[in-house]
C-alpha cells in the first residue's frame, strides 16, 4: 500500500511541476504603442531655431510658451511626416511653430519658416 501512495504522490508532484510559472507573453517585438489623439488638445505657438532632426524627434531652441508652462530653452518635440513635408528642415532654420502638450511628449502641429 505504501508503494502505491508513494507512486501517486510522485505522479501528482510531477503533474504540478508541469504548470506554467509565468504568464504567457507574445514575441518581444510585437508590442504596439497606442497613440492618443491630440485632436481636442489646445495648440500653443512659439518661435525658434532648429537645432537637429533625428527620426521623429525635432530639437528646437525656442522662446517658450507661458500658457503651456514651457520655459525658453532647448526641447525635443515629436514631429510627423505631414508636418515635415510643409517646412524646410535644416539645422539653423528659423521657424515659428504650433505644438500640443500631451502627457508623454510635446507634438509639433504646424511648422512655418520665418525670415
């Protein structure tokens, strides 16, 4: 009888060990970033000089925007292709721009050259 109990206990422990110890996740590269709509956010205006453009990140030396709580200085803004298509993007270019402040970033809404 002891032999059956021992074999049964080993079988139960073996089955218990087959369970998953961590939640199932997808492949590492399959994460999708959800982008919040900026449609209802207010636009703020400012002027500045383009310092650099690296991918979707536009670095500007700007005059700031008090209503947005943005002090004058250098900041990184996210910019999308439709905005880039309408303005020349070369370091040193003087621009006026409109941006929206999201919880995660500052997004350029409009970019215009200035003399």
